C-alpha cells in the first residue's frame, strides 16, 4: 500500500502539464502583465537603492568621524606609527 502511494505521488509529480509563457517570453510586451512586471522592477529599484545608499552614507560618516577623532587626539592610525 505504501509503495503504491509512493508510485502515485511520483507519477503525479512527473506528469506533463501544459506550460504557458509569460507576456515577455510570448512576445506581447505591451500587455498588462508585462507592464505590471516593469512597475514591480521599478518599485524594487526604488526601495533597494535608498536603503543601500543609507548604509553607504552611514559607513562613510563613521569613517570620517573616526578620522576626525584620531586627528583631534593625535593618536596613531595604526600600530606601525607607534
């Protein structure tokens, strides 16, 4: 019984099903689906770019503050300057 169930599940998993191409692959680049995909890409770019920019700004600011503190205290920047 268990073997028959495994065979049925395997057969259903490997059974061919009709595949439909998306609008971009099918050639209708002016369809609503293609426009939705484009807007999704632009939305993701609009979210990811400011987040990465904020991280870069924070790291640059931390580096500048550390260099200013080292200059103010006349501390050596690395071990070789000791």
